[in-house]
C-alpha cells in the first residue's frame, strides 16, 4: 500500500510537464496565451500540492524509520533478557528435573521473531526512504520545468500584447473633416484657404489618433501613458472636397484625408508600461532582433563633433579617474566628451574599482560609491595560476570579506529563496572571472584522459518541449549547438566539475573548489539588493537568457565575457549557463540561455539530482585564500 501511494504521488507530479509541448504549438494570440497560462498556473498549483504531499511522505517515513530503530534497541534488550531467563530455568532444571521451562523457551523464541520482523521493517523503510528522496529530487527539477514554462508564457503574452497593440495602431484609415476659419485682414485669400485646409488635416489626424487609442484592446491602460507617447500618424494623401467663403469673411473647407498610424521605436512598450526589450524582440528571428531602442536619435555614435559634459563624483577623496584608459585626476571632475561609448574606471588603493561603460547621448552625472576591499589580494587583483607546460589556469578575481543580504528581497521568489536574511563572508577568496570554458576543460581531459558521466552513461540532457530530455549523443564536446574554446563548458555533472577542480588543485598546489551558495550569491550581487546586479529589470541585451534580447537568447551559450562585468569584475553571473555550487544538495544558480529572465534572478535556486548534466549547466571555480 505504501509503494502504491508513492506511485500515485509520482504520477501526479509528472502530469504537469507533459502539457508544455502542446503549448509551444498552440494559439499565439494574447487571449490564447492567457488561456494557456491559466491552465499552466492550475497545473503548477496542483503540482506544488502533490510535491507537498511527497515532502510529507518523506518526513513521515523518516519518523517511522526513527521509531523502528528505537524499537530495535528495545527488542535487542528484550531478547537478551529472555535469554537470561531461559538460562536460569535450565540451571533450575538441573536441581529439579520436573521444572517446566516451556514458557521461558517460548518467550525467547518470540523475542527472536519480534527482532527479525523489526529488522525487515527497517530494511523496507530504508528502501522506501531512498525511493522517496529520489522522486523528491526529480520532482524539484520538474517544478523548475513547470515554473520555466509558466514564465515563458508570461514572456510570450507580453510580446503578443506588444504585437497586438502595434497591429491596432499600424492601420490605415480615411476620414472627412470640416473646418471653418475667419480670414485675417493681413492674409491673402490663398493663405486663408491654405490655413483652413491645414487645420482640417490636423483635425482629421487628431481624430484618427484618438480613435486608435479608443479602439485599442487595452485602451484604459494605454490612456495613462498617452501624454508621453510618441505615437505617430502619417498623412498619406488628402483631397479637398469643397471650399467656400461666406459673406462675413469666413472660409469653410471640407477634406478627405488618408492616414497611417505608427508606433515607432519602443512606444508600444511605453504605452503598455513594459520593458523596452519586448519591443525589440523579433518573433520569427529572435537571434537577430534589433536592440537599438534609441533609433529615433539623429546623432550618430561616431559623430565626434558632438560633445557632452560628463560630471564624475565619488564618495572618497584621493581617488583617480580613468576615461578610456587615460587618467583625468581625482573627483570631483567635469569633462567634455564626444558622443558614443566610453569606459569609466575610478580607483583607490584599498577599494574595489568602480567600472562603468557609458553610452553618451546627453549631459551625464556619475555618482560612484567605492566599496572597501578587506582582502589579502590587491584591490580587485586578477590572479591566474600557471599549470605544467606553462599553460594558464582560469582567470580569477580577488573578492573581499563582507556582509550582504541573501535571498528574495522583492517578494517574487519561490519558497526555497525565502526568507531573506543577513549573511557574512568571513574570509576573502578568489573566484573565476568567467565560467569554466571548453578550452579550460579540454586541457584537463587531455592531461588525465578523464571521461565525463555524459560520455560514459546515457548522454546529456537538452531542454525539449518544456522539459530536460537525455540524448545519448550529447556531451561536453557536442552539446547540440556550435561552440568554441571560449564558450562555457556544459554537459558536466557535479562529479565532473569536482574532478576538474581536484586536478586544478593538484596542478597548482592551491585549493580549488566550487563556491557554496553563500559565496556565489555574495559575488553575484556585488553589493546590490535588486533582482539583478544592475537593477530589477532584466533590460535588453544585458545577458544571455531566453527573451533577453541577445543574439544567443534561446539558441545557445555565448562566449564568456560577451556582456558587461558586475562591480566585482565577474562576467555572466546572470544567464549563459546555470552554475553548480558546493553543498549538501546539488544546487545551481544564475539562470541560462534557454530559461526565462525571472529564473535568472540572483536569489533563484535550481535544485538538481546528483549526476544531472545538461547543455545549460556549467560551473565557476573558486580558489581559497
């Protein structure tokens, strides 16, 4: 009965993942997607309920096992006492042959039977506990599968809303307008007629714009942002139907106007109060989606004749400012720079470098807060150990000890991200500036002839139809997409990553390991309490995750360091590949190229079963100080 209950729970847990494949080929309209999301929310709720039941079973079975083991100790004592009583009866029978020892014999025999039954029940409970824990690990993975499917639908709905609004605005229409003007004494009749015709066309354009707003599906929402909108109306052609003067110096004109509505640049996202990235997503060609959200600006980034004033301040004295590699002295600093991209670095001994890539399109003020670095390494020191053969190990960055807030602080997280709490890193360490690359792992395999779990067993998992599916031909050499030595290595398990780090430890005589979750979130936040180290909005083109606007999104991993580093100098902390951490459970952090932006938040925890490997899972090296 207990195994039957387990099978029933597992079947309920597995139900939710089967429906995603149908969703991927279903109605892509807003209404259709919202129906799918409602269904997915119901599936997720039911799944969580079943998952709670499974957790209850695990706890209950552990309590039962503890009880059986306590009973086992009592039965051992009872058996020893029964044996002692039986031996005393045997000794008494030597003096009195009529002594009846049958009762003592039966008591001893029953004590042996009870102890044997207890051992069998303990064995059964241990087996069931192992099965339950294995199913729980798989269920936690499936929970993320469902969560990702749900978040993907939310992303699709937002994209569909943008598309719907654009379609509603980008329409042609023909209107008639009538306008009467009083001719000014200083203007000619021709000027009066021209003014009347122009006002009639403007009147028609205004009516057309108002009609577009009123007819939009989300008219109530977009009306809140109408005043700041740059929605455009293009006059295609017009025709004067009639025009006549009255005796009082008035001229009345009647025109027919053909108009074309338009939402340029990111106006649809402004009206819908959505991130600009949803307006740069190309549904048919996501890898080549336009990212330029400032295309309405007429100033070229290469126009050196346009200068803007940049004011730079920091919260420290005796610092030094570098702009594009040139020292400009200490803050406060004001300098005229040409339009375009500039790299700003502020340094001070004993502090972490402040770094910012600035796209200059207007006068700008930078207010920098320098973080004190209480580390044994030099401030933000780059470290790279030398391997045998004069080859170089992974590039590392020195990280200071410090305090930070860990966990979900915005209320949008899963249960395993809560509660948020204050934590402290007591010892400084160094951590990989990037995720371990294919080139890094290749050197290890060449030196040791190591065979990964994917190569020796049933391959590597890929995300297909909304869930991870193992493919025997996939491994770190062939993850299912093109990669170079500069891409992060994937299709490696927790055992594979630890084997690489043990080899690195031996080669360098330095202690290398995976970062634990505390260390990982500390370096990922880099002093931030937001969802991502740069803020609460994933933005556009800032990381490689699904729907994040990069040319790799939902296609493959990106070469490491393809995006800006955080304030600790670490690349790809958000997206690209999930990163394994060190702990009692196998937990990955950071999101990946094919996971929704919400699952790339700094506090998200992806719990995995031991040995799991996929083409979206990699790792980063930590070196103890």
